[in-house]
């Protein structure tokens, strides 16, 4: 198994390798059960919950990069532009847009985007993490 | 869904209560791909500052999105935005009250923009997450 690189090794502007993800209907069903979704809006299978896209987008970024122990998810911005359906394949993209020290912690801002199969952007977002350590750029 | 024409600052969104269960956290880990042991490994989590497992922040954030979906339907899925902060973790056994209220409504010829304040609180009234949501709604 390939060891993951520490995210703090990367500078502002670093772009994560894009990752494709298949939105399997059975995984969506598990997701809806896990968040005990009672909206009924996704039962017909016409759309995937946008927060599931956000969760998958964030995790996909860290397939090859690790966050150090003690990292904290501080803030999350999301913008939903379009829906995708179960069975679609999305592409998740991300880049480190900001990296700053605050005390003994690094504040890392990662911009996210999810593309639909037709190339349209379906979701964008910004995630701010606090990471322990004193090795900021 | 809410009737947009009737919304004004102070209008409450339909609140709901969610119970956080370890089984749901485990299922969320599978569905999201986030297998951080702080969420699913009780023995590991006991040795951390949290003293036990905690729910994924994004799991609790999904409660907010459900609230907005119920209130605004498809408009939320294709024209919604969220800006939230994670304050304290949600833990297994917590009952989370999910609520919000309209803070502003701007009406244009073909659409309205509704801004809301949203939050999730535990039984001790601690804010788990809070922030702002906005949705662009086409005028029928």
C-alpha cells in the first residue's frame, strides 16, 4: 500500500488529482439511512442529496493525502448548482487555496468542486481545517 | 414546502429533532468513505480529547440540508448555499434539534432570494453547528 503524503507538504495552489466517483444507488440508500433523511425528496431516485456529494468530494481529495491526527474541520461552505442522479459518475476536484499559521496550528482552506457527467459544475465549496503542527509554508 | 410569498424576516423554518446513534455514524462512515477512527472506534476515541466517538460534522450538516430541502424543495438542490461552522461535536445518544429562521427576503421579477439563519443544538442547548443558508427560488 502506498503511503499517503502529509497535506502540510503541499503549498497554496496545490491541485489534488481529480477523482471520479460512481454514485451507486445502494450507497445512496445507506447515506439516507445514516442521516435519517425524512424529507422523502430522494426516495424516487431522481436526485442525490447534495451533502452526499460534498462528503464524497472531500473524502476523495484525501485518497492520496493524509491529514495529521488532531485535525479539526472548522468551517464548511457549499453551493448547490444542479442535481445529479444515482448511477451517475461525478468528478471531484480540489485545491489548497490558503494556508496560514495561527499559533501552533495551521489553518488550511481547500476549495472543492464536483462536476456532472456532462461537465457541468454541480457543487462548489470551501472547507477550512485546523491542523496541528508548526511546519506551515 | 414553504410559501415564498408569505416569508418575512423572523419566519421560522419547520424544526425537527434527530437522534444521533452509533449505528448511524458507522453507516455514514461506510456511505461517505470517512473512516476516521474518532467516529467509529470506541477504544481509540476514548483515548482522545473527546473521550468517546463523535459524529461526523458532515453528518450533522446533512440535517440542516434536510431542513432546507423540506422548506424549499428543488430550489434548495439547485440554488442553495450554506456557510456553517462546527462548534461542538455531536455524540451518540445526543438528541439534536435542527432549526432555522428567515433573516431576509429579496424579491426580483423572476426569482426571490431567501436568507436564513440555521443551527443544530444538543439537549444542553450547546450549538453543534450554526451558520447561514440562502436559496434562490424562481417565481412561478
